[in-house]
């Protein structure tokens, strides 16, 4: 039996309980809030202009929602696979929910299965893959295909075809980070669109490679020099991977978060003392992605560990305005005092634990140190329900949505919606497109 077939067997043999659906509703809330906040940005306005330029259809909508959802850098992350499953799987489910007569519970179950597919494949790609390839872009199409296939009611052979064609469309390179290009958002949108297309074609009998993962010219051979195929199917009886997915509290690269959390604690202890130097003990992946001592753009700053830690120490908070030009200029002298070092203990725990240590030395000789074993928002250090709702409310307000608290509660009751297409939640997505999506969407 091929690896793809075994993955399908694993997912289809697992039961989805009430708790699983409830957890999925929180991720849908986070995803929709991120989508709406993402529109309030330069990239979001470009994407919306592109979207509204032609009559909407399902795959175009999935692309737009997913790309917009990934802009503010505060969407979910599965830490072991380093995949952002929400911005790929959930846009696909939402787009189909607008078109098909399906219930909220069906959508939540599709989310659970879509998360499982892309994160399990992400678990198996090996660390070398992440140095060149963006895991959300390469593993995401598998999750979108599985979520869409679930809503289509595909047979196992059709799922095999869908995943085969999803895999052959896997792409997404980290080169955008060298100059702050907008391509990362394209990664999320295209991954969802490709997966949706794969499932739609599979439903019609369009075949895909059954050995797309392990074949001689397959995904692992092409993109994964140290692939770990055994990780794909490990712990089949364990909880769904959605329970192992983290929620980000700050709008910047997840690799910066444990250091931000530690720096925020230090901020209150330094009491205005003059800082001589700051040493950050982090993982090699963090250094590879976030070593940017002098970020020149807003997006660079979101991927700059030096900038993020400086803002956390100076301001005692990290919000949407923490990456703008004035903020970058204000903390630039602090940022150049920061050095990054690979901490072997923290490295050994990664990716099962995303930690960091921040050491500060003052000019008067005093030293302070704070360590985080886990990033805030991880399953081991989760946001409380109140913190979760406050985050979603903040994102809705940033996106210009009125009465955000009411929308938060409606989304959390998605499992009670008999037809998403006919529900109030469509109105929220219409607001996010200035009323245009609902009027032009083809059903």
C-alpha cells in the first residue's frame, strides 16, 4: 500500500468527536479574523482589487481568502510540521461553504481532516526542506485537497487521485524573504486553490499519482533530502493534529514569539536601565529565517528577531504598529546591540518545543535572563478562551468590522448552522469584500 493510501486509511479510520469540532470552530474564528484584518494592508488591497476585477468563482475565492488570511502574520501554526494549516484549509472550506448546501458541522469536520493531511505530510518532510521550501506552500495543497474531498464525499481512490495531483502542484520558495517581497501570501492562496482544484478534478475521474510522496520522482525525492516517511503515519490512534496546532498572539513570524514572550517579561524588570548588550539563544531555524538586524520594510521587521525583541523590551507590547517605519527607526539602536546564538538545549527540543532565552546586560553590570520552553499559544502554553476572543476582536476591529464581539460568538456556534450558504456568517464575509462577494459569487 502506498504512503498516500496509508494516510487516507489513517484519517478515514479516526472518529471526530464533539471536542474536535469545538476546537475546529476556534480555528475557524481565528482564520476569519485574520482574513478580515489582512485586507487592511497594502497587500490586502492589491489582492482585493485583483479579486473584484472579475466575477468570483470558488477557486478564485479560496485563493483570495487564503492569501489575505496570511498577511498579518498572526494566523495559526502547527509547530512540528512548521505548516500554517488554517490559511490553506479553512479558505477552501469557506469557499465551498458559500457554494454548496453544507452544514457548519460538515465544514468543521472537513477542517479537522484537512489539518491532519497537511500537517502529517509536513511532519515527514525533514528539516532540510524548510531551508528552501515554505512548508505551508508545499504541504498545504494536500490539506486543502483532503478538506475539499471530504465535503465532496470522495471515495478512497478519489482521495488518492486528489492528493496525487495536489502533490504535483506543491511549490513555494523562501527567496521572497531576501527582499521582503509579497510572495508568501501567494503561497497560502495558491496552496488552497491547488488543493481545491485537485479534489474537484478527482471527483470527475481525473487521476493523480498514487506514489506522489515516495516515488522515484515524487515529492520526497524532489524536495526533501532528509525526509522521514515514518513520521507521516506515527501515532495513528493519537489525537487529531488540530489539537497540536498553535495560535499566534503577535503579528510576526512565529519563530520570534518565544523570544518576544521572554522579552516582555524582562521589559518590566529593566526599569529604564541602560542596556549594553542582549544575547538571544534560539534555534538554528530561527536564525535562518529571522536574523535581520536592520529591517528596511514592514515585512522585514515581522521577520526580524532583533526588531521584535527590541520593540517588546522598549514598548512592553507588540501590536500592529510595531513594524512601521517610525517603530523601526525608534528601536534601531537597540536592535544592533542584539546577538543571536544557537542554543543547543533549545535546538534539541525543536520542533516539538519552540523555545528561546533572552539575556540582557546593563551598563551598570547587572544581568537579567528569561527563558521560555514553549511559545505562548502553543498547546503547552495555550491562550485562554478570553485571550482568544480578545485577539479575534482586535483583528475584526483592525479590519473595520462593527460589533466584533457578536461575530465572535456567532462563529463559535458554527456547528449549529444547518446551511453555511444561508447563514448570517455569509454577511460577515460580504462585509469583508465591501458587500461585493455575496452579490457576484456564482452559486
